[in-house]
């Protein structure tokens, strides 16, 4: 009987140790899950901040580019008008010379 009680006591100690180990594992899993959640939140915050900055810089660039494009479009039209006028006058002079 004493052997049986000793075995029972050992089993209880072993079960207690297993339960304590499971409790520690669950606690460490909880810590890991929370750490991953915090990392995920931080990475999202940093990524959104970076995207916001890139969008701001892209908008500034596009504003400058649009202004440059408008100016160059105007300059291109002026150059085209000058070129057409030059060709027209040259053609008119050729007509007068060939008469």
C-alpha cells in the first residue's frame, strides 16, 4: 500500500510539474503573440508614415512638373508659331522672286 501511495504522490508531483510547464508555455506563447502584435502595429505605423511622405514628395514633384509642362507647352507653341511664320514668309518671298 505504501508503494502505491508513493507512486500516487510521484504522479501528482509529475502532473503538477507538467501543468506548471504548460502554464509557462502558455504564458510565453501569450508574450510571443503580444510581441508580434506590437511589431505588426509598429511596422504598419512606420509604413503608413513612409507612404504619406512619398505621396507628399510625389505631389510636390507633380506640381513642379505640371508647371514646367505648362511653360514648355507655351514655349513649344510659340516656337511652332514662329516656325510657321518663318516658313510662310519664305514661301511668300519665293513666290515674288519666281514671278
